[in-house]
C-alpha cells in the first residue's frame, strides 16, 4: 500500500490573478494516480478545496492544475493531496503562500 507523491511547482511565495492556476506534479509507482485535490486555506475563514485538472491521471506520473477563478482576493496557504487508483492518499504536498487577486 504505497501512497502517491504530490508536489506544487514554483516558489514558496506566489501571486495569482485572472484565474491563473496553481500547478504541480504527482506520481504513484504501483496503481497510478487517480485524482489531485488542492486546498486554499485563508488566514481567516473556511478552506476552499478544488479538484485539479489532471493530465496523465490513470498513469504512474501526471501533471495537474487548479484554477484560482472564483477564489476571493486574499492570502492563502495552499497544499495538495493525491489519491491513487488503489485509494491510497498521499501526505500533504509542500505548501506555498498564494496571494490571489480576483
């Protein structure tokens, strides 16, 4: 039961406007990657979770992106989780600080 690995691309501090996506990679050495979820945790308020668009899901290596469209202007801590075809859940990815301008 080996969980997948997932990572967010880019620097620790990133700015996003016009719906620009958070992007990253994921891999699973056995059953293949099923899905990636991305969490946007604001300093105050409820966490927003997005299902990422995954290119290569169903295989052992994939890239993904999660749009910031509809996320209110603010500062967020963002991390990702991946699930593989065998229902194993990854550890949290690296976190970034995202400044979103809606």
